[in-house]
C-alpha cells in the first residue's frame, strides 16, 4: 500500500496525520526493517496507543529491542523439531468475512508434557514466535483489504485477527506442574505489549473450573484498545450459536477436528506465505 506522506493535508484523517508523524519519528527503524514501511502496520501500533505518535514510537522501539533480546521471529523450524510442531499444531481458518481465525485447542494441548520435555523457557518462546506468525497473517490480510485505498486511512482500515480458545477437557493434571501457570502468565503480556492489535477478538469457550485458574491469572494482561474478550462456559448451545455468527459451520468443524489436519486448514509451519483474502472470503493473488 502506498504511503500517505504526500497526500493533501486537508483530506487527511486523524489516523493519516498520526501515521505521518510516527514515520518521521522512526526513520531509522524503517531503514533497518522494511516491515515498518507500511502505513497499515504502523496504524496497528498507533491504535494500541490511541493514535499517540510519541507513545507508539516508544512501543515500537521497546518491542524491537525485546524481539532482538529474545530472538523472536516467525521461522519456527529454526528452533523447533517437526514432532513438536506437529503435536502443538495451531490451525488457521477464516471468518465469514475473510478475517483470519486462530484456533488454540488448549484443552487438548499437553502444556505439562511440553514444559517437562522442552523446558519452560522454550515453551514460552514457542508462543511468542507463534504471535510473530500471527502478526504476519494480520499484515498480509490488511494489505489485501486496502489494495484500492491509496489515499486515506481510518482505524477500521487495519483489523486484528480472531482467536478461538477451546478449553474442552483441560485437565487438573496440567496444574500439577506450577510452571504451566507461571509460563501462561509470562506469555500473555506479550500478546498486547509486543504484538499490538494482532487480535481484535479473543473468545474463550468450554471454560471449566481448572482452566479458569489460568484464565484469571492471564486476563489482566489481555487488555488494550480494540481488544474484545468473550468467555463462555461448557453450554454448547450458547457458545456454538455465538461462534456460528462469526465462522461458517464447515470451517468451525474443520478447526474442531484439527488433529486430522484436513486439507482445508492452514498450518503456518508448512503453508508458506499467508493467503490473502478479500472481505468476501475470496482468495487474491
């Protein structure tokens, strides 16, 4: 997408003006990383700071430093073996309007086993790197939605992803290892502080008393402008009705049967660049 830097000032939105200012503040960052030479990506950071360019600049620089120190990137194959990536597979689908949907089946992911086998630090790093992948999904999706918009932007020009967190069958045995809770508390803050506006809606469902222990611990970190949190219990009639307002039945069923890794699901480790879609759900080249 073209930059709005040279657009007529009279026609600029509040978002355009903020983007122009933040660009001027981070010329060194843009020169070092072309990802930041993208108005829509900069808008995500600005949205996280209520369109305050100074605050957005600080957030960007802090996140860059954090990612460098933690060696966070989106190429999970450099760090994790195939068995790990297969066992902790996180599929991607789409909403009825084409927005990417991330499905995290926490009830069937053995956190305790992963931490025991690979260590707490590597488990945390895995989810931070998954967030880097989700961020790339967001970037590509937003570019695809704004191909024809070469002039002005609004906050709605940049959308976040939808996250479905299914806690069905989450076992009390998971919490026998206290690092399960500790790692969750370390993972959660990065979702909003280091990857701002990647998610616009996180839906937790099939919540049981055991997983609620983790949810209560991480919920204070899951706050930010534009982020909506929804929580549903185990009443399938209630949560399924809500999910089917967002996603088609066949797509939801594929996500729920994710262990079969059906051809309709996307695996970020094997699928290559994100698929670009229009708001009607059609793929674009």
